[in-house]
């Protein structure tokens, strides 16, 4: 699972400059269920908030499916033939707000807007610890309101080899492959946290893991 590093040395966030252009949210082609937030459309103009000592290579914003990656990360991702990121639109930096006092000015890289594709992979519900608020009904998107996640696994035969993607049944979770993890380490990319899927926990109401009858 791909996330940023809260309160880390390269902790960076972005805010789209208002007014920003928004398009329709993605929907399941079969049942029409919403699978994400409203789509961010050009022009891509942002304010950066740098909480760490330096801006990071991976930057998330206030909800939505888009995130920013540095130009060096984008160049290496494409040059090495990794798959799954879409967009690669150049972003205009309107303003940089430094949230930590330091004795020097950090250089700000160029950034590109990207999203993680929707892959065909879906959850292996028998080997995942999930608590649902409602039954799953659509065989295409496999979406339903999740109350908690205490580790998950994908059906291996459904994965098409993307390196960064979103899975059916977990549209809001970015997943990275082992090859992507090696890519991040090899290039020393910053502000990226990679959590093994079986260790990922999302439990905003602290309900705890489900028992076997609830999975």
C-alpha cells in the first residue's frame, strides 16, 4: 500500500489553487457506483506546504485521486517501463509555504500530476480481514461500504502486472508492486511509505478486526 510519510523529513502536501476545474467522478460501468472523487482537470496550479526540511518526491493533497510526483521520479518511472500511473501533467507551483523554520531555503522540484489506474485485480476476501457495512452486490467493481481493513490480499490471477494501481473493492487505496518498492529504494525517492498489504490497517472508528463470520 502506497502512502506518504506523516511528519517525516520530506513531509509535503499540496492544495489546488482555487478556483480549480473539476470533472465527473469515475463510476463503475456496470452498476454506476462512484469509485472516486471528482476528477481534477487542467490547469494544474497548486500551493505547496512543506512540513519537512525538504520537499518530497511524492505529494498528496486534500482528498481526490490525483497526487504529485517529482519530475525525477516521473522520468525514472517512464524510462524503466513501470506501469499504472496515468496523467503526467505538468503542475504550476503558485506558492510554497514552509511550515518548519530552517536556516536555508529548500529547492523545489518540478512536479507532475498523476493518478493510479484502476486495475482488474480484486480482493481475496477469504484471506483478507475486512468489515463491511453492507453486502457486495456488483461483480464488476466489487464495491461496498467498508468499516474496517485489518490487512488484505489480492487474488493473484486477477493482477495484470501494474506497478501502481487501485483494486476492485478498494478504490481509495493505492497499491504498489514489489518492483515499485525496489524502484523507490533504488532511486532514494522521498516521502513514500510502502506498507505490506497484510499489515495495512484502516479503522477510523476503532472497531477492531472482524471475526471470521464477518469476512
